[in-house]
C-alpha cells in the first residue's frame, strides 16, 4: 500500500507540473489583450510613479531609452499576491476570509519545501541535522505546517459559508465553487487529523525521506495516508480549474494592467495588432454585428448606431 501511495503522489506531482506549464503556455499564446493604460505603472521610475506619470511625459520620448523599474514590479506583486492588497482596498469583507485561506496555502507550500530540504540534507549530510540548524528547521516547518492548516481551513470554511449565505454571492456561486472549497476543508482536515494522531515515532521528515527514497518499508497510518492522497489529487486538480488563477495573475498584470509598450512603426506590437484586427469574432450581441463574417477592422470602423438606423 505504501508503494501505491508513493506512486499516486509522484503521478499527481507530474500532473500538477505539466498542468501549470500547459496553462502558462496557453496564456502566453493568447491574442493581444486590450490594455488598460492605467497609471501609475509599477515599473515606471519612482519619481514618475509617485504621481501616476509615465515615460510619455518625456520630451521626444520615442528617442529616449526606456528604463524598467524591476524592483517596483516585485514590490507591487508581493503586496498583491502575499497580502491581497487589492482585495483589502476594494472588498474588505472578503479579505478577512480570503487572506487566511491564501496565506495558509502559502505557508503549507513553504512547509513542503522545508520538509523536502530537511529530508535531502538528512540524506546527504546527516551529521548536520542533529545540531541547532536541524532542530531549528524542524520547529520551523512544524510551525508553518500547523499554522498553515489552521488558517487555510478557517479561510476556506469562511469563504464557503459566505457563498452559501450571502445573497450577493449566491447568485453566481456554482456547484464547482462549493466543491472546491469543500475539497480544501476535507483534505486539510484529514492531513491535520492524521498528523495529530500519528505514532510519535513517525516524523514528518521521516515521511518526506520515505517519499524521496521510495521506502516501501515505511508504515504510514491510514488516516494520514488518506490525507496525503487527497492532497496529491487536489494538487493535480488545481491547474485544471479556475483555481489556477495564480498562473494567470502574472499575465493579467504584465500583459494587461502594466503593458505600456509603445506601438512603434514596424515594431512587434504593430505586427500583433495587425494580426488581431484580421480575426472574425462571433458575439451574440446583434448590435455589434460580430457574426463571423466581419473582421475586427470592419467592426471597429463601423458605427453600430448608424447601421441600426438603416
């Protein structure tokens, strides 16, 4: 049974990795998106970003070299990804449920990384682990793991309760939304219970080492094994759903919100625009006239109001 558990974990890890890569490639190959052109843009120079300015303020800007403030982008993305800054600013009620859920998942991801590091070090440099470094690493992943499970369960339960009781949210809540949140609650509940009820002789690092070495002699209790299987299946399932927005967020920021590249003659952006205006969209809105026979260029150069009058 232990070999079956390892096989499921490895297979699901491969599916997760492949799913994330395919999802990212799909986003990267999508047509040019309509840019927001909203300022400030974090990669602008700090002195211009402070007042919402852009490089277009420079005299003869097309002749000037463009400097990108990479640090500004990193700070802005960390504030949004880690702290959910946008949710805090625009939907404070949701933030108190969404932040614990997401931050708990971040802690659990960090726990998995720390466990893998601890197991690898114990295999390649076992003499280093009994010392203060190894003890400190043990307490660190134990702390992040327990706190991560508690926060993620509390956040998922809070989000689920809101979806089932808030009239404003219920109208667009789908069975898939409920299933996804329930899956997190059940999976993390099994993992937490399995961790608390495991034999004292079985350590988390020992389990991690067993997975790395494919040690079939290691006995993992049924409850903890069920939690590990559920966690692996959930990880493989995430890239196939809207929960993969953590991948799409990069493209949303860099290709939509922050894309302020100039459309220069004979440039790469001009070629992309030329390709996009040849598409033949099909929209159900009759007043647009996007029936698949007209290109974007035809639609953009036609006044729908005048067409209706005719």
